[in-house]
């Protein structure tokens, strides 16, 4: 059956990949001229890439890692040493590390915490460990119950000293959802900590060896098209057209360059758009249905990604760094961490500005000015004296609505991939799946949407179908 999918981000492309594996014919329709959605990337006039976000692949991303394996591109992940590295604001230019030994989980995580004496006292470590026990013992049910609290409220409830939040979890909250601990749901942090503690390599990180558009999204497109699917760029969804029974009649695509609008018809339809544009385009007759009405409780969080090229090397650290800055979240010197961006002599820092609410409408120049002030604190040795490091160029990428803002109580608003409309499904990291708003969540949501659709409408696979397609499984 022909399945029209609106959106060529990770959710839409993974949905198409798993649909084509079951014998369906997906057609992915992307509004922009670039693949990837929230992992999109572009080349500038110098041939340098700049990206929508700083994308990290964790060992606790089973669906993403399985996707890399199925595409035959596992070697494109550049795994780093098993550590978490934090800047030390009190002593600029220095770092504190949590190094995970080669031991089973959760022993390796416990060792990493106990061996770090820069950030937490022994009393703070013990109280934090005791506070985590309910999540460890009761598991996911407890984690989901804690969605009623912010992370700050949960820490207080568990009698965990306030300094634990200040030293560790402001940085982690901003890294996970671009907001501070007093806003983020406790479920988000507990989910991450549970994965990190339960899986030996759960917190181990990898960088892609190039831009996500070329090194991950394009292989997905190649896979989909080789098996009979299609991916169309510059295909902007203008309206969801309905039949008399309120099921989908077709997607109305906006005409470009003076061309008329196009009605695109298929057998089944999937929205893999972010929640904010989905709410805008939702047909009026659907808006009062309970499953769609609860989308009103979800909205994307603003985020700003920065790329700064310097005239010299600022650091040789080949890893993600938690800045512990009031302005910035995480950053990395991509000239060290990414093969395609490698430069032995000059740094290219990629940084995330978060929370971005107060800066999303500011000029690029104003954003760079305040960012440079923070960078001078991170690398003071390169910004003192006469021979100061110079900024060669920069790119600022603003996303006014990124992943859904995971404040307390949002779990109740997240919809299933299956909707009340018989021929319409949802994919996207905002839909209900256990990996929340992340790349892993996007891939899993696409996989679940494909699985649900294929169960409802099994493809009729004839003898001419390739054997691999006949045997494809979503397990």
C-alpha cells in the first residue's frame, strides 16, 4: 500500500525504512530542501558544515544503534572514551571528570561517581545514591509517576542536598531538554540515569563522522528508494484533506514558484512533523477529538546552536563537554571529535545556547558577543595578553520550536502513534515512547508507527517481492 509520510526527519525516515521492510510503499514528503528535520545540516560558501544541533549518540540508544547496523554504517559512529567531562567555573580552564571503568553496570557508574572528588562531597554522594534507590528498585513505573514533579522538586523531596543540583544537574538538564532543573520533569532525568546505571555502556558517547544529513539521513533515503519507496524534498504540506467520514482523502501540497497546489493521494497517511506545525495543520473536525485535543498541552522548546571557527587550537579534548555556564549547555571542539571536520591547527567549537527563550529573537551579533564572553572564561589561556585567539567566522542556527518542552505533567499529553482516524498515524519524538524527546525517541517513534500501521494493514507481498522484504521484521 502507498503510505504518504509528512516530514523527512529521523521519525519520518525511520518510519519509511521500516514500512518498506514490510512491503509497503512509503513516499516521504519534506517541506524543506534538506533532509533531517531537527538533525538537518547545511554547507556554507567555504564548504564547511553547520548543523541544527550538537548531536550525541549514546550507548543507551538501542533502536538508533540497530538502525545503523541495518543500514551497514556502524563504522560512522566515532565512540569516545567512557567519561563525562565538566568545566570547573571556579577554576577557569580546568575540568572535572567522571571516568567509567570497564566493569558491569551499575558498578562502573558507582565507581565513576565515587572516584570524582572535585564536584561532590562524600555526604552528597551518599545522599544522592539513597535518593535514587526508589527509581532503581521500582523501575519505570516509579520514573513515570515522578512526572508530577520538576527535577528540583524531586531532589528536595528525596532530601538530596541543593549543591548536587548546582554542581551536576543544571548542566545535565540543559543538555537533555534545553531547560533548567526547576522546569524539567523529574521523569526526564530519572529515565536517563536509569539507562546509564542499568547498561554498562549506556552513558558512553559517540559522534557521527560527518554531517547527519550526508552520513545518516542519505543512507536512509538510499535504502528506502532502493526498495521502492520515494523521498521528495520541497513538498510542503498545506492542508490535510478529508473525506465525508473525516478520514484522510489526501495531502494538499503547496505549489512552488507559481505552480498550482498538488493533491497527493495515498492509501494511508503518517504525520512525522514536530508537534507545533502538526497542531497548526490539524483539520478542524479532528481538533475536538480527545487524542488530538491533548496536543494543546505540548509545545516545542527554543534552542540555539552555534558554530565558531577560530584561528588556532583552543583544546585537544576529543569529547563532549558540559560547560556549567549560565548561558551555554554542552559544547565540543568538532575539529577533534568529528572526522570530516578535523583540523589539527584550528578549532571549530559547536555550542548549544540554553535556555534560549530570552535569546531566540536576538540578533546573531548579540548572541555571538555574549557567547564569546563565556568562551573567554572556558579558555582563559587563549584570550589574555597580546596574542589573543581570533574568531574567523560563525554560524547561528535558531530553532524556535525544537523537541517538546518536557515540563512536569507532559506525559499525559503525549499521543499514541495510532490515532482515532483509521488511515492516519503519528510519528515524532513527542509521541508516546520511553526515550522521550531525543534522536532515539524519534527513531523509535517512527518504528512504532510503522509497526502499528503494518499490523493494521498488512502488506500484500507477492512472489515478485525480494526475499529480504518478505522476511523483514520490526522486532
